C-alpha cells in the first residue's frame, strides 16, 4: 500500500513537471510563430513599429522579454527579428529552473523561415 502511494506520488510529480515544462515550450513556439507572422507583414513598417508589436506579442504569450533583447535588422530583401529570454519554470514544488529561449525569424517577400539558435 505504501509503495503504491509512493509510486503514485512520483508519477504525479513527473506529470506536473512535464506539464509545466511543456506549457513553457508551447508558449514559446506560439510566440515564435506569431513573431514570424509579424516579420512576414513587415513591409513598410519601421523597426520601432516591429519592436512594439513583438513586445505586445511577448506580453500576450507570457514571454518575459526585455525590449533590449529584441534585435531587428535588414539585409537585402530580408528582415531578421532576433529575440531571446529566460523563463522561470517551477519544475517541482520548491524547485525552479531558468530556461533560455531564443530564435531568429527571417522573412522575405511574404515567406518566413525560422532558424533555431542553440539554447545553453
């Protein structure tokens, strides 16, 4: 009986950790896709307008993004939006971990390409 309760408690803790980490990653991927949509429609928009939209999306997707962590650059017909942030995830009760998320979005004439940056 006690072994069963211990096993059940372990399963609940692992499921909780997976749920919390998974939620952070789902939010990250949704945020990244929304930024890609912004990059695709970036024609005739200023860098400040793009930065404001990315920051608005960060608030919408609960990404703790600092304004200075967003870099926007233009090369030829490409618009690149780089962003990175760290998010605290409560993996287990009493144990939190900082997870780094970063991405680069490259758009050109209505097409978007995503490139992952290594997460340390």
